[in-house]
C-alpha cells in the first residue's frame, strides 16, 4: 500500500515536471509575440516557434550563444528560436533510429550515407519534401534543379532529404613522404606514378632505405576490398556497390551484379598483396592493427598511404612538422564515379511540427551570406575573425583552450556547406573547394547512375550474414596478402547462398532503374 | 605423523601464496591502468602497457584538466543521481518488500508475481523508450537518470525474505503499543533491516554510479551527463573512428582520436571515488551477502 502510494507520488512528480516544461514552453511565445507587432515584411504574422536540430559530434561550448544570436538577428524574418543538440558519433545513428521509431518530435537532423541514412529511410523517418521544397525554399530548389543532386535523395518518387551542394570525387591516389623520397634520391613528381607496376617499383626502392617504417599500410577504408582491391577495381573499370563485396562493370548497361571475388581485379589485387607482404612492403599485422593509418602516417611510422584528391590537396597539419607529402593519381585515364551527394545531408523529421520554417531557414542559408557565416563560424569578433577571406580564431583566443568561444569547425556543419560562401580554413586553403569541384567535373569523373540506391537487406539477411562470415575468414586475409586460395574462397562464397543474394540484388537494381526511367 | 605436522605447519604458507596470487591478478590490471595514464603515447604504441611507465608524463591529466568544468559537472550529476537514487530506491524497494512480507496483506502473492514478471520479460528497447519519453515525459531532466531504476524486483525479493525473517510478534507488539503502519516501518523494521539495506544500498549505489545507459537514451543536454557517460563517449568515438576512417569528414576531425593515456586517465577519474568508498563499506558487504538466505 505504502509502496503503491510512493509509486503514485513519483508518477505525480514526473507529471508535475512535465507541466513545468509545458509552462516554460508556453511562456516563450507569449514573451516574444511582442516582436510580431514590429515585423513588417511578411503578409501574415508568423508564429514564434522553437526549432530542434540534432547534429553529430561534441557540442562546442559557444553553440548556445551563437544560435541565440542567430535567432535574435533573424527574428523578424524567421520568428524562430533554435535548440541545437549534439549526439556523440558512436551513438548517433542508433539513437536517431530509436527516436524515429518512437515517434519523437524534432525538426532537422544531420545524416549521411556513411551513417544510418539508409536505415532511417527504411523506417520512414523523413518527411517527403516534394511540395514543400519549391514553395518554401525556392532558391535552394533552383540550385538543386541545376545540379541534379535531388536524384539521389529521391526514393519512390519522394524527395526525402536535402543533400549537400558540394561536388567531389574520391578516386584512388597514392600519397607518399616527399621529404624522404627526395632526400634518398628516388623522388617522383606530382602525378608521377600511374600504374601498379610503377608503384611497386617505387615502394621497393622505399623499402630499401626506410626499413624502420612500414612502407605501405593497407589500412581500412569504408568497404571491404581494402586499398589494393579498390585500385584494381579502378584499373578494370569496376564500380563498388559498397554492399558486402559486390561490384558491377561500369560499361555494362544492364548493371549486372558481380561478386568481387570472381573478378580478374580480385585475382590481381590478391597477387599484389601477397607480393607486397613477401617483399616486406606491407606488414603481416596490418589486419589486426586497428590504428588509423592517417595517424600512423602523421607520426612518421608509414612511408606511403592510399589517399584522395581532397586529402592530398589539404594543408598538412600533421604533428611531425618535417613531413612533406606528394601525391599521384593512379590510372588517370580510367573513369571513376563521383562521390554521392548523399555524403552529407539534412533530413526533416516526419513528425516535425514546423517543416515550413525549417525550409525557410535552409533557403535563407543558401542566399544570405551573413546567416551562413553565423551558422558556420559564429559571431564575428567573438567566435571568429576574418583574415584574408578565411575564418580563424580571434586574436587572443588560445587554440587549445578556446573556452566559451569555441565554435569553429563544429562537426556536422558539412551538410550546410555552400560552395558559393565557404571560406578557406587552415586545412582547406583558398581555392580548395573550387579545385575539388573542377576535379569532379573532369571528363573521367562521372556521376553514378545508381546513386541513391539503397539495398534492402531484409529478404536476404541470413545469406548476407553468411557471406560476411566467409568474407571475414577468407576474403579479407586474401586481400591482405595472408592467404592465397582464391578458388576455394569463390567456392565457399558460392556455397553460402550467393545465387540467392545476386538474384535479389539484381531485382532491386532493376526496380530502381525502372523507377528512375519512369520520370 | 611427521608429515601430518609438517603439512599443518606449511598450510598457512600455501594459503598465503594462493591469496597473494589472486590479489596480484586483481591488482596488476589496475596498476597498469594507472601506469598507462602516466605514460607517453609513443611508449604505449611501441611497447604496449607496462607496470611502470617508461617516461612519466602528466599530459593526459593536463588535457583532462582543461575540461575540468565538464568533469566537475559530470561528477556533480553522478553524485546527485547516486545519492538521491540510492535513498529513494532503498525506500521504495523496502516499502514494497515490507508490504508483501506481511502475511495479512491479501494480494501479496499477486504483487510478487507481478514483480517476478518484470524480471522474466521485457518489452524491448523501443517500448521502454516510448514509455519513458511519451508517458513519463522524462526527457532531458535529472530525474530521468533516477526514475527508471528506482524499483528493482531482485532487491524487493531479497528484502522481502529478510524482512520476513523478522518475527511477526514484533509488529503485533508495536501495534498494541499504538504505533501506526508508517511508524512501525520507520522505527522498527528499517533499523532491524540495516544489514540488508546496507548491502542492497551498495548494489544500488554502484548501479547508479556506473550507469551510462539512461544518460545515452533519455538525455541530450550536455550539462546532465554523468561521468561514466563521458568515458563511454571516448570509447565509442574510437570505435566509430575506426569503422569510418575512409570518410573524409571524420578523418578531418583530428581531435576525435584520444590518446591511450587519456583513456586511462578518464578511467581513473571514474573509478576514483569508488576505490575510497569500498574499504569503508567492505564489512557490510561481507556480512550482507548471506542476508537474504534462510535464517537459521
């Protein structure tokens, strides 16, 4: 009895705190409604709202102050207050999924194809924007129409997210220590290595004089074929589906799905990997060493690494200041698909109470340079200052301990980047993004016709799990140069329900292509 | 006869050796964590963890001290949650246990079965989340870190058994003396249950101290994050970084990779107070283990 009384009391307490929250929320509009009488632009007075944004990463100490300033400056146009919340990366996708599954109400969140975007789509977490986008964000919509980026964000005819408007291509580059190579007499110029054979010869020379370092670290990239596998895919004109080791031929109009282990590219990649492990260019421990390759490179422990145009064009901010790097594009005459526009997106929650206001905000971000600067960099003079067009920390603020002024470089801002407004930073110097965009527009860097396709793994869940197990046990060591039985691996994958998987995936690809051609 | 006396003389030595080995196995990892927090990143990468740091450095603690206000806030939250949670939870569990231990309560078996079911079955993560957020409105508040763990069927049963061993006559004599239920509970039953309460109090306090799940699921506000959550964020960020290293955005977040020393130093911070508390509470712990067992 007493226990029941306590339980009731605790329920009452939580209910009381709920009403306290409601009281706080309702007092907000009443205090800021006085702003309505002074606004003159809009035809009808807009209601004051609070927009809830979710981003990934750590919340910078100055974030609340910055967004309060944004809200204050644009109160006559947007009539909105902003509640900006950050979820740590490790838990970001899972927490968003749980919130979406339980029908939580927020307005906008960051997402990416390398996060849980495909799962959020699967859970119908995002609001279709087909009608709202042109109505409330006309300039943004016009931008999308010229760039065609909404293609990738469209699922079954519904526009479900707003991709970023930057263009990039992440084709394979090789990056090496120019300071060491030049000093030891075998240095090569920029783009001086074009084929695997040339790379092999170069790395052998590096091995002779740099025995204290790892010459090439196979590392982990997003996707199983590891670096050598991806270079071979480039050479043989195969495109990675980024889905359990399946590829397709870029010249094949039917987009027939091929398991990577059955290709010539796989054989050659395995042969190179074995040769490099035998020659001592690659370490036998690379598969178990989980340290980030870039960190190893920055600490001077690795001579060369797989890279991209973006990464190799950035200003070096490695801890070891003696490091000078040079890079080369491999197989420059082969085509490679541009990075998906879904690399960084923002999605509007299906249960958002104010999608129109969010779209107005995003549209303003596309056109108003001042809003862009505030959102990206903070309040001028407090969180940043402009030096030669670049946004840097204000004088007198300690780089390692900015305290309440910390805001620059906040994670998840990438989805808001606009090529017309973006400022150079320490790492991405002036002209960087223009160069990236020009690189992506080169004739050999083409758009992916299967962009926006997300496979539904449900029908083939078990077979995919089996495939992953076989891949972990045999496929990865083969590509790391530790095992050599390719035919045995192919047979094992065949026995793990490969035909079922391919049939299902092909079906999904065909359905995707059919829905695209219907438009 | 000689061998028997010899065995008896050596017995203490054997026992000492065994106990020493077991204690060493418990203490050595802890010492390695301390030494890891005082070693340079370079040493750990090249030589791994060692019992005594090769080059002693306080860099990890310096980095932590730069974020001292975050850490102090996290400590404050953890202390508040642990103290309030333990007291409230003990009260609630004791009250339920007392109620169902009284033979005169008509539906005590039904309540016991109801508690039992919560041990056996669970609706899953999403229903739990829906109940907490949509029905109890626990989002982003301090009590969100307390309420979900307040009532625990295990402890209720333990307490019920212990309180059940207190003779019924005591209660009747209290009633004759004119004490109401509440007074009997507060002034007779609770003092008599001290051993059980201390044991369970320790378990509950540990549960609250170590909890990061509630902070992860129910709280977004960074001012309400407990200390264990901070440690977990570091670890999960590392795992995330390793899985996403091909992504250029994540690669550019250079401050995401904490050093090994930083991980160890944060670990020391999170277990620090517990280490001091344990010796004080140890005797209750030992005495209380058998508390729920049949008296006799």
